[in-house]
C-alpha cells in the first residue's frame, strides 16, 4: 500500500545538535506521492518511546498535504534506536495503521555522533 523513504541530515552531527529527518510517502503500486497523509514519527530506544512528533502539536497525528513529513530530534547518546514512521490516514480517510521501522545506530566519534539508518 504505502512505501516510506526515510532520509536524514547531516550524516555526522555535533553532540546536542538536532538531526533532521524527512519521510517521503508514496504508493507502492504507482510510485505516486501519497497526498494528504496523517502520520507520526516515533523514536525509541530499548523499547522506551523517547519522541513522538504529534506530541508537539497536541494531536493524535501530523497531517501532511504533500506526502513529506519533516522532523528533528537530538540524540542524547550513542546506541541502538528505532525510528518509526506510522501512517494513520490517506486522502482525509482513516486507514488501518501501517508502521515502518528503521533500525538506527548512533555512534560517538570525537565531538560528533555518526548515524546509520537501516531497514
């Protein structure tokens, strides 16, 4: 149904500086951008939720008219994280929630953290 592409910048970031994420949603069958999507981005470590994008808006989800979700997060330390992109609605209609999880490894190097995101 929906394909999620997760991109981030910068590759290496200074400790305490936010990492920026861009999730692009498209339909798997047509490859077209999924317009008017209700989404959420979550970050967890060791099974504990550390960040939920929608919490900053006091809403159950974040609406994107153009199929692109932008977010940022300051990683507190190195380790294994999971970044999840959840889709809750498309074209103003609720859908069965779909969640893509991205295994994320954050490592410390000098005064910077390096990030690697896998699937």
